C-alpha cells in the first residue's frame, strides 16, 4: 500500500515538476496572447480549461500536460498554438521537444530508484546492464558521473550515434517508442532502466 502511494506521489510530483520547469523555461510573450478554443482535440475539458487559464496568465503560446496515476494515463490536455502568430492549435497528439528539461527528470527518476534501493549513485553501466556489449573504457561509468557530466563522454553526439558506447538499441530489444524523442544519451540510459 505504501509503495503504491509513493508511486502515485512520485508520478504527481514529476508531472508538477515538468509543468513548472516548462513554465520556467518559457519566455513571456511581449504581445497579447490569443485565446485559443478548447476543442475535442484539446483532450480532457477540465484539464484543458485549467491549462488555458495558466497559459493566458503566463502569456504562453501553448501548453500541454498529462496526469498519470499508477502508471496509466488518467487525462491529458493541450491548449494554445503550435506556432506564434498562427491558428494552428495544439492537440493532445502533438509531440514536444523538451531539450535539456529532460535532464532534471532523468536525475529525479534516478534519485527515486536510488531511494527505492534499486540503484545506487555508484551503480555502473556494467552493473545496470551486465549482458550489454560495450567498450571497456565505459563499463565503470557511474550514475553519479553521468548525472554530474563527469563520465568522460564525448560532447555533442549526434542522435543515434552512441555505438561507440553500446550496441544499437534495436539489437538490445528495447522499445523504440521509448527512445524516439530522446535527445540525451543519459535519458536513453535511464529510459532503459
């Protein structure tokens, strides 16, 4: 019972942190924000109304959120526009590139796994993936080193070019949908965990 409550709290907390981090990263618009209609494509009507009020108050072009309870999608909504100055409205099916915001989520998820005892900050890539074919130079990189950018990884890797470290994801039998929008090797690693 306590674990389920912790999972629910963690899901709600992560969702809240995601929303706050997106709001913190978003520039305030220098013009009047056009009220966007809340349509069927907006998703859950109540959540859409809440998001729209936040969007207007914070002067954001668009905003989306999802509520996940016990690992299942409870509701989702998207409001506003895809591009400033257009009437190209957001829908719940739109994808967002969150860039470096994912780093905070990765660190938070790693901390949750450490708190649960499933990992430690000193867990190495080799410990996490004992059957993974990787270069020996990278076997002893720890989660702490990855998250503090002290792992010695090359800078500015192009997407899908991590074969210097591990086998390509399709050989690992990893769900490609989990990796599709990841822009960070760290996020790829934590997604697999």
